[in-house]
C-alpha cells in the first residue's frame, strides 16, 4: 500500500513538473527573465530526479537478489545525495548569473507576461505541496518528502517572483522605473541564498546514510530494548551495530552468554529473546535487516 502511494505521488509529480518546466522555459524567454528561466530549469531537473526516484522506489520494494543480497535500500540515499548536489550546483550557478546581471545594469522585463506565469505556476506548486503532504502521511516516503520540499521551494520562489513582478509593474511610468531593470537579478540573488540550505540539508542527511553513521533514535531503541533482556541469568554483555540506508534499517546485536546458557530450552529461548527485542523496535519488519547472534566466546561478539 505504502509503495503504491509513493509511486503514484512520484508519477503525478513528474507529469506536473514537466508542465511547469515547459511553462518556465517558454515564459522565461518571452519575458526575458532569468529568474523565470531558473524556475523552469529547476523544475526540469526536479522532473529528472523524480523519475530516477521512481525507478529506485520500485527497486527498493523488491526482494533481495543474488547480486544485491541486502536488497536495494542503499540506492535511496545515493539518489537523494545526487538530487541535493545538483540542486546546490544549480542554485550556485544561478547566484553567479544574478550577480553578473546586477553588475551589467540589469535588464528590462515584460512584467505582464511574467505575472501571468507566476500566478499559474504558483497555484500548481501549492496544489502539489498539499497533495503530497496529505499522501505522505500514509506513505511515509523519504522520496516523496524530498519531492515535496522541491515543490515547496518552487512555490515560494514563484510567489516571490509574483510579488516582485507586481511591484515592478506598479513602478512603471514613475520616477522609480529605472530601478525595475534590477528587480529580476536582485530577486534571483535573494532566492538562491535563501533556498541553498534545503539541498544542503538533503545532502547532509543522505551522506549520514551513505557513510553508515548510526541513527541516534534507533541506537537508543536498541539499548532500551536490551536493558530488560540483559537481566536474564546467563547473559553477560552485548554489542550492537545499527545503520540506516533509505527506508531500510540494519540492526545487529551480538550477545555473549555463559557456556551453559539455554542448555535446557535450547533454540526456543533464543527465539524468545529475539521476539522480545524486535517488539521494542519501531522500524517495521519489512524495512529492517535484523540479526541477533549468541555466543559463549567473546571473540565472536
């Protein structure tokens, strides 16, 4: 159910993004606006990333294969890092172009065309934000969450464009009209600076998973679950290892026991301990690689 919701959200996003990107490039050229072109290119890249996310989302729900024996979860943070990195480069490039525009004295815009674009695209973007936010309450997808952030960025960018273009239109025919040449470039500088933290945050979270940095919340859950388990007679100490890759959680626990532990009940008591630990962990069974090993030799822990 969650996988189908995720794929539906990404498919709708790709279609709408292609519409927005075509509008951005067309209206950007007609209006002579770098900021609208930036919005169009941003949407085009977002569509490509959404398509790639859809492919990986389909892989992630597959069973492990002979070649990928741990499944495909590790592909998700790689795609997220690629997505964030491209958006970072796009923002940086747009920032440099905007500075160049200011240094060259700005440029004249067709404000009526620009305003028409901003109204249509801002409406589409906000509709997509609300649609994906509502759907992701059930899907709980990292890809949809990232895609929703992209739509929110586009919505805020386009709203800012609408405000700025409306001000520029009002200034025409007044003594302040020469300043309208700088509106487009100045707005693009502000937007790229303000929105750069979003792709940086995406890359930072993805790198934590790529580098297998232990997620604090899961690590705390494991230690909390092990506290009552270690009260059993015959259990000496344990070592745990946790990591997260996309929607998948890798949890390994090695418990050192006395040589005579479980001598009476055998495997049954070991499985009972596994069940006790698993019941205290929040990741659902289909999204975790869970191993609990027992040994009487500390070398194997």
